[in-house]
C-alpha cells in the first residue's frame, strides 16, 4: 500500500498526577531521519522509541517530542518516612542527653531531611511501559495518516497515468500516416534538388530517415512504463524510489518523442506528457 512520508500524530496518557504527551511529525526525506526532543527525565526512553519507529517506517524525516506534564488539580501525595523519623528522634535524644544546650530540630529541618518525604509519582522504570505503549499508539496513528495521504497521492498519479494513456492512444494510430506523408514530402524535395540520384537511392534515403522519425518504439515503452507505475501503486512495500526511477524513464521517452516527432500534433502530445510526468514526479517525492 502506498504511503506518504507526511503525517502527524499525538497521544497522551494520564498517570494520575502526571501526564505523558508524545507527538510524531513526519515529512519527506531520502532516508529515515529520526530526531528527538525529550525532557531530561525521560531521555532514557529514546532507544525504545527509536527501535519501534525504525521497525515500522522506511523513509521520512521524523521528529518525536515527548514531554512530562503535571496534572491539573492532582497534587502529589506526600508520605512521612516513619522509620527514618524514629531513627532521627533516637539520634537527637542521644545528642541532647550529652549536649543539653543543643537546640532541637525544627519541623522544617525534619521535612527537608533527605529521604524524609516520599511522593506517589512514578519513577522512570515504572513509566517506561506507559511510554512504550504511548509510542506504539502514536506510531500506529502516524502510519494511518501517512497511508491516507498516500492514497490521495496514488489517486493523483493514476489520474495522470490515465491521461498519458489517452495521449498514447491518440498518437499510435497517427504515426503511420504521419510517416507516410513525411516520406512523400521528403521524396518530392529530394527529386527536385537531387535529380542526379536514381529512384532506388532516393527510396533508400527516405526509408532510412523514416526509421529515424518513427516513434512507435517510444510509444510502446511509454505504455510499458505506465503499466509498471500502476503495478507498483498496488504492490505492498516501499514504492517511492521505484516510482522515481520510472518517472525518469517516462521523461526520457517523452523527450525522445518530442525530438523525433515530424508533426506538430505529436510534439504537442509529447509536451503535455512532460507536464504530466513532472506533476507525477512532484507527488512521488513524498511517497515512502
């Protein structure tokens, strides 16, 4: 299925007093180019996210943003470390027994004691499974948007392929008459300016030049390339680079058709083909 390289996805997870927020943005690129903007507390999650994106996407410049936000109206619940408080009380009693003049610890000093207060917020190891789940959901959403955009691109390409087929269908039956008429005109001119040549030599020269202006082979290759474009649009897997190559081949045949054409209407057909090919090339640049 055709996928665009353009897409956007956002996912959030409420973890009580905290909220995880992850965004994925994707634009076109020759290769898979990953960039991360992750808050320092969650920086360790980058390898896990990178691994999952690399497994699902083949091309595109992808930016991942992961933030940790404090939930509104959901303050952290603090708990006193009772065991530590008992140890400090025993230590303080011993110190004051030896130094009666020593001032007792204030409440503020006790609360600021390292390890005295514990909150209910999750540590990184507890949040990592949530981050992975969030990343997988965002990645699925991103792929879905890239597929929807890819279908639009594929439809646009199919429209132009259909128009090119119409142009080929117009050109093919015209060529025998065009070549024959051109042969007649060329023969008449040769007889006028080269009276010394015999009739057989004139026919040989005309036939040789007729071969040079015959574009039947180019029209056949154009049809073949258009068949391949439509096949790739229906085939699974990445298609952007293959389609880009076919656009080059189509453009080459259209150029040859324009340069060899002995008739204005065939030249016009070749020029319209070149416009259609360029339009398709612009679409292809955004296909994975």
